[in-house]
């Protein structure tokens, strides 16, 4: 799924207060996101960071970030940009 479509889906579900579905989608997409190039991963990281309003969401962001770092997709210092 392209970032724009993904972002629209998350926005739509959030507006409908379907937060459990949003959480499920965000969790399920991490392994797919990590396959993308660095620029695309950064877009998703920014989205995940913007949604990190609780401990579970923050953990999801760090899971994606740490996977991207471990695979060499981004550098740990890139966190400053996000």
C-alpha cells in the first residue's frame, strides 16, 4: 500500500474512532514498511511518531525505527530528523 493511501486509511479510521483497527493496521504493516526504501520508511516513521500518544504506540514507533536501523535502512542519528 502506498504511503498516501495508508495515511488516508489511518485518518479515516481515526475520524470514525476505530482506534483498535488503526492499531492493528499499524502493527501489521511494520514488516511491509521495512521492505521499502529509506525515503519511504522515513514517511512512515513520521506518521508513526505523530500517532505515538501512548506507550503502546510509542513502542510501535520504536519497533519500526529499530528494525530500520538494524537493516541499515536508516541511521540511528536520523531520529533527530523525525
